[in-house]
């Protein structure tokens, strides 16, 4: 590293502006590193909770893995003790999802790591949270990835390489200030994620109550004005008055990055779409219009379902449904954008690594249809909730973007 290179972040808290430059230090000077045991020591275990398992330090020592428990004798306990973790320790995944970090929370009982994990015990004079944030910066993550081996499926980094990874470190007070700032932002993100979970739970509850469940002919809850209406009518999804597949085609030269839809630019979790990153050079594609429902037919369990708000063309692995005369497109959206339908599709899906839904089975899916007025009421209720969920997701994305920018400004670049 160039000795004349100064290590000063772009953004610095006022009370530290006149302090010394940050210092570059290898990770082994900041943390004690212990790799989990290989082979028979933890051979039987199935690890949970970010890869570490709970055990009790007592004469009757047990490891607990979900519902599975087994006894460990005192000799085995002593063998595993150096691989135990305590609150404040950092845990790094060093294979598979390499470079992912977790900090053992203050309320966590003792646990053990396996061979896929590395324990980092932060030494005196260094802030645990600051070290974790530093290791998770884009620059350091890229360094870890550049040192990995094992191919795309399983990346592995040797502990000897990780020990030499250089972090830039300020004095302990500045470490704490930065850690507190980022932790405050992370807490805000966590709180918004919890709100998002509650909104999704509420939506799932509404879907269960506003639609008839298996063996029922009407929903458990109906809006007051429809309580005395007749039962919903039993239909198949493929009945012409309910829905049908669109087969009309459009040439690629009539499409652009905004109007071309493929499985790659459909978002999982019923989150809609993004713009395509590129277009096919040739070909004809399924022509859709506003109000059509598009479903990615590769790995249906990813829940890639979108109600179009514009016209365009969809790739061959995207199915396009259009509502029939008795069903509004808004109501059809929530028939298809529903875990019950997705689970049904997966039962007849073909293929293991890349399962595809069976089109004929989809058309035979049993649905119950109320009056158009009740359809519209239900769709309005669920659409309003979807808008709240989308707004919440956008808020979380903005906070994450702000966090990323803040970290980039609060940490000096080693290679500038």
C-alpha cells in the first residue's frame, strides 16, 4: 500500500475531524479467528439459527436442532468448547453463502459452529459492531469474493486468506460513533421490515377469509351488503367466462426494455416487474394488454405474478391470462396471486431443478365466483393493501440505499 495514501473518510463526524488518519490492520490483529470443526466432531448436526446450535453447559449436555435433541458427554463438550460462541462474537459464512455475517445477540445461549462457519472474537480496543459493518462493506465483500474458490455453487475462502484481510480502523471512540449511527439505521430498517411482515400477514388473513377455502362454497367473511347473497358459483379457471390463455403474438421489433417481460425481470413475492436488462435479437412473443395477468412458469413457487398496467410482449416461459366475461381482471389477479393457487400449480409442476407448471392443470383449477359487485369490493380491499405493501417495500429499499451510501462515505477507500 502506498505510504503517502491517506486513510480519511469522505464524511467524518465533527469531533473527529482533527484526529489521526485511520490505520490499515490485518483482521488477525483485530479478531481471534476459529474455524468450525471438520469431520466427525459435529457430523450428525443439522445447524439452525444462522448456522450455530444451542447447547447447555451442565452435566446433562444436549444439542438442540429444531425438534431433534441428543446427548453429549463431558468429553465431547470439552472437545467442542473452543468452537462455542458467546454474545458479541461474529459468525462468518466461509462457504456456500460466503461472506455473510451475523453477530451473536446478547440474549443468546451458548452455541457451537460447524465447519462452514468462522468465529471472530473481537479483541479489546475494537468495537464489535464496527468490525461487522466494516467486513460487510462492498469493498471488503469484493475482496473476500475475489479470494474464493470452488465455483459458482460453493465458494470457499481459506482462513489463512481471511486473516490477512486488511481493515481500516479509526480510534475506539470514532468506531463506536459510526457503529451507533449505522445501528440506529439498521434498527429503523428492522422496524419497517416488521411492519411489512404484519401487512403481509394481514393480507394472507384476508385472502383466507375473503375467498372460500377447500370444501366451502362461500367465504368465511363477507362484506355486510353481500351477507344474504347466494353462494359463490363453482367454476374451473379455464372456463371461457372465467379466464383463458392469450396466444396472440408480437414481434420483438415492436417491444422495448419497458414492454418486454421475461422471468428474469419479474420480481418474486408478487412484487411486480422491473425493466428488462436486454432484449432478444429475434422472435415473436405473447402479446399482453393492460389488465392481463402474467405468471412466470419457471419455478412457480417464486410467486412471480403481475397484473399488467400496460401493453407489451412476454417470453415463452411467461403465461398470460385474460379474464372472461363473468370475472373482472382485478378479481382474477387475486385468484392467481394467491398461495393456494401457487401450491396447486406446484403439485403438478414438472422438473426438479427448474420446475414448470402444467398449463392443463391450471385450467382445471377449481374457483368460486361471486357477483361482479362483490368481486369489485374484494379486489378494491386487497388492492389497497397491496399499495400499502408496495409503499412499505419502497421505504425499506430507500433506507437500505441510504445505509449503503452512508457506509461508503463513512469508510475511507483502501484503493483510492
